[in-house]
């Protein structure tokens, strides 16, 4: 398999989710995938509308309503830096102090505490 051709969703389903589960996280109660956590920015041009929703690849929860970590994946066509910036913004929005950026290209995981 050519890892360069993997999509972000491929990386999430083939590598990240199995690793999260293998490390002891409960799929039903502690892991949420593709989580929209905003309604999108209000846009006041000609009509009032909303922009794109913010969506995290994974949010890990200590308890049902207590998110403690964001995991952001990137395909091999994006830099790890792009994922860090996105994960940091999401973490700040949700007041989470741990965020993880994952890329399959170099089997690299970066964990950050704010």
C-alpha cells in the first residue's frame, strides 16, 4: 500500500482509531469521531448565513461531557504544522489543554500540553 495515497479518513480508520482503542479508551463512551462543535461563523453579507462548522477528527472524553483531548489527523499531502495550528485552535475553542497531531507518512505523533 502506498502511504502517500492514503486519505485523512484512511489514516483515521486504519491507524488512529485502532491505536486509541488499543490504548484502553472506550469506543462507546470516551471516543467521538468527526465531531462538529460549532455551528459555524455568522456571516453578514447579503443574507445572514453560517460558515463552515469546526470539526475535530477525534475528541476523547474523560466523562460523557468532559472533553480532555483533541486528535487531529492530516493526510500525507499536508504538513504536520497545518495540523498543529488546527488542533490548537480547536483545543482553545473547547478549553482543552491536550492536543495531538497525527500523520501517517513518518508514523509521527506529536502531543502538546498548553
